[in-house]
């Protein structure tokens, strides 16, 4: 049965970027313009944002996003200089991340793909720091020292 599911899904590529940083900001969220203002500030400085995860609970927001390593210092400087505006409680940074993206068609039609991806990372003893899914791409962020090991595990688990 599982092989039938994978026959319906077309996996066609694997992409890797080992120069990613993850920025996680916890701040008061008592204004509706908070996220817009943060990303406008970053965009106006010509910095591209990758994956974005946001969670709002009561009056606290956690906004986590990725940037290229080369843009990290610039982004942190922008955020710290705007601390009064954003009322930042905590900033955490991971400078040692890599993004591996599995691309194909029909990736969201069956949970077996994501389950198999988590399983192959578990079996390779690699922690997933962030994951983003769509119909055509699944991207996971891991510690960049495990890139080669993760690629081998993915290639063993998926017909590419």
C-alpha cells in the first residue's frame, strides 16, 4: 500500500542551503501592526526572509524566521535598534542551520511523505529545528553539521 502512495507522488529534486540563520523573537503583541512593521523594516533594508512561523498567545507573539547568514548581523541590528517599538522580551539566534528542501508534486496529498521524512531524520539521529510544507515543497531546517548525513538519509528513504 505504501509503495502505491509513493507511486502517485512525483519527487523530482532535493535542494540544500547550508548558510541559513534562524531568528526567533518574543515580544508583546498589543498592536495589530507588529508583524507588518517588523517585516517592512527588514524588507526596506533589502533583506530577504525565508520561512516564517508566527504564534500569538494572549498578548505575547513569537515570530521565527530564516535569513541568509550574510544578512544576520544587519537584521539583528535593525531589531535591536527598534526594541522600544517592538517591546522585545527575547531574541534567539541559530547561526548554524541548513535548509534541505524536497520538491515534487502531490506532497501534501498524503501524510506519508512528512512522516517518512521525520522517520528518516529520527533514524539518522538528526533533529529537525523547523519544517515548512506545501503541495510542491517540504523544507526542513537542521544543524548544518548534519547536511551530508541528512541528504544520504533522505535519498535512502525517497525515490529521487
